[in-house]
C-alpha cells in the first residue's frame, strides 16, 4: 500500500450552473467552489488547466488561424469541386479529419469542422501536439512535463478511448500501485450538453452515472493508497442556444472578397477577422457594430482576459456574441445545436467548478489555470510520501517512466 494518490477527475463542460443545485459528489467530495473560466473553447481551457498559464502565455487558443504560408491543407483544395451535399456532411468531414490527422501527424484533437475547401489553404491548425502529453503545449511546459522531469509516475487518459475504457485503464494502474498521480479526462458530458442543452433530464442522469464511477474508483484507490486526494473539476459550462445569427451572410453581402480584402474564421460564438486593406477594416467593423447579438471585444478587454496576442496571430478583430446566440452557419457547423460554450467568461453559464474531499480549497484557487497549482502541489506531496519507508506496508516503489493510458 502507498501513502497518497492525487486523483484529478476532469469532467468537460460540467459548469458551476450544472452542479450548483445538484447534489453531485456531495457524498465523497463535499467541498466545492465556483471557478472562473478562460476566454475561448476547450482548445484553450484544457491547455490553461494543464499549464497553469493563460492563453496569451501558452498560445493554445482557437484552432484555425489565417496563415497561408504555413497551411498544411494545400492538398485539400481540389475537394472544392466536390458537391457541397458531400463536403458539407458531418460524416464525410469526420472521416476526412481522421485521415488528415494521420497524414499530418497531428497529435492533439483534430477536426476539419465546416471549414470551406475553397479557402482551406488560407488556414493553419494550431493544435498539432497533444496538450495531454509532455511537450504538448504551443509554448512552455505543462503538468506532464513537470511530472516527467521530476520522475513522478503518472496516469493520464487517452482521448481516443471512450470514458469507460479510460476509467478501466486508470483502475488497472491504481491496482498495480505504480502511479503517484492520476489525471482522468471525461468529455462525454460536453457532447451530451451540446446535443440536448442544459435542462434535459439526461444531464442529471449522466451526473449520477459519473458519481457511481467515481465512487467505484475511490473504493479501489483506497485499497491501495492510504489517502486519496480527490479533485473533480471542469473547464467551462454550457449555455442553451436560443437564437441563431447568420453573420456570414451579412459579412458576405459587403463589397469585399476573401482573400484579397480579408480573411475570417467563424467560430460558433465568435468571428475572428484579418484585414488586408483599410476599406475592409472599416466596412466590416461598421457592419459588426450594427449587429446587436454581439460586440467587438476591445484590445484592452482582451488583455484583461489574458487573451490578447500582440502579433494578431489569432485575428485582428474579435467579434463575440452574447450568451445563448449561436453563429450558424459557421466554420464549426452548418446547423444549429442545443448547447454551446465559448461565450464571455463572466456570462453565467461560463463558470467552471471544483469539488474535492480536501477540507479546504485554498483561497487563491479562483480560475481554471489555478488547478495546475493543486496538481503540482499534490504531485510533490505524493512523491515525497510515496517512498517505501512512508508506505504502510513498505511495498517496493516501482520507479518508472510515465504510463499514459
Ligand atoms: Zn464543447
């Protein structure tokens, strides 16, 4: 038996509003706190948690950027001749994304979403590495670099496996007592909330399901570790989409052309523009100012959100819609969905959560990047305590390399 297992369970999109009036995990992780999220999607929230740094520091922000010189998608331009009835279909895009991911050796999450093939050579994809691995950040280290550099044996979920398989893989590693740190990643709730919204009875049902899994995991962990330090946390919440905005049609009605005048990425809740002349800049900014469903985020506000990039790599102008509005069609999807995130971090449904069995959550744990400090602190503690002399039965410690699932 070992002394300590820090157990970090990441439930994607399990926002504070989801658990606020729900007894989720009260029985085994009763201490809970609302956490501020980070401006952006999971593509920035997850790296912020894993690195303890903000988007402007780690540069994992939105997936697609205007960067024709470095676009890896040149071979896909010929697909623009295929009928939209085929290239617009999700099933075709998913299949093609899987194929391209292997071809381009992308290690993180990759999806072509709804990027038009006509313009695909204008774009680069910014998550070529997996933030769930050492060396996986666009800039700087993450928790897995820290664990590797300090010879702390760990378990991390493999995103390509389903939730239950990842749970089983962790249980196996717990039973062998090889690990001194565990990071479990469950993305299923995020997918469910996108599909059914945050008021569906399927949501509390999923929470009960997670509770059972965590309780079972805890029971196993307690047989092998004298103390299990459990932290269940999220990256953001989920808002119901009650209004759609066809921003693309309004911009495309302007007397401007891509790519001579401007380039744009239409995300689900924001549009990011690059301008190649002042006329385009004025016309687009003027048009956006007249659209009441959102607003242009000033640079000073982006700086406050730690999401200002002086080189304008992710866009020169960021237009963000208010909570509940969904940009449709966008480069992320052709059709409306029930739930979305990626709104302003101070919008009610954006807030994340932390639940723990530890009696006190430090006062300075306020935003999702702060979870990194808890992970580092507990990993250090486990390393110091999980030496053979400190363990109850003095089981020999298996020194080893990380064991990603
Ligand atoms: Zn999501």
